[in-house]
């Protein structure tokens, strides 16, 4: 990509970059994030040992699911759902391993070193991510509302839930 004409905004753009000590790409990313993710907060988080790190754009007020299916009960997996476009793995792809069972649609990823599942691909939203709020860094979450979901009767629960399948849509 070559230079582009910012017209009357050229001086303002240059001053902004200089004031914040940003490259052109960094300034553009900041602007695009601010526009595309209006009303959302950039949360960061990861596993216990720090080998896996991620960022996710979501509300500061989280809607968390507490599922009672067999695996969520055993792992005490509580999660909120985001579209894949709002999730970015920062490091640790080579340190993740995946567990699947039953339909194999859910991809339960976890750190090979410490065993923590900080995010996964839920069966209900294979085009998004389920994020464990307890794996987020402090300072960006304002409130958490928890909703129980009957994962023991998964098909019925997801069919009857009015919004869960849309939570991974941008």
C-alpha cells in the first residue's frame, strides 16, 4: 500500500502520530478499533502460566453463561460468547491443545503447560469463542450477569434460547 491523500486532515494526522508516538499503521489500527468496536472494551487475558495470551473486544458488562453439561460442570466452565472477529490470540498457539467429545463440534482448547482453558469454540457458536471471564486481566470488567443454561438438555436449551446463536455474529 502506498501513501494516501488525507486532504485537510494531513496536519492533524501527523500531529496525532507524533503526539502519541505512533507509526502510521499503529494510528490506523487505533482509529479502526475505535470505530469498529464502539461501545466495547478491549479485554486482555490468558492462562495461569502466561504461555497463552489473547485480547477480546466485548462489553465492560458481561453476560456469562453457567452451563450444567457434563464438561462445563466438571471444569466449572463459565463463559461469555463473542464473534471470532473480536478475538485475537496474541501468543501461545503452539502451546494449545484441544479436547473434543460427543459431536466434536465444541473445541475445548487449553494450555499444555498449566491446563487452563481461557477460551474455547462452543458448540452453540462454532463461528465464535467462549471466553472465561475469570481469565481476563483486572481492570476492564464492570459487571457480570450470569445466566444458567441447561446443558444437560443442550439441544432443547439452545433451541429455546432467543439470543445465544446470534452472540457470535458481528
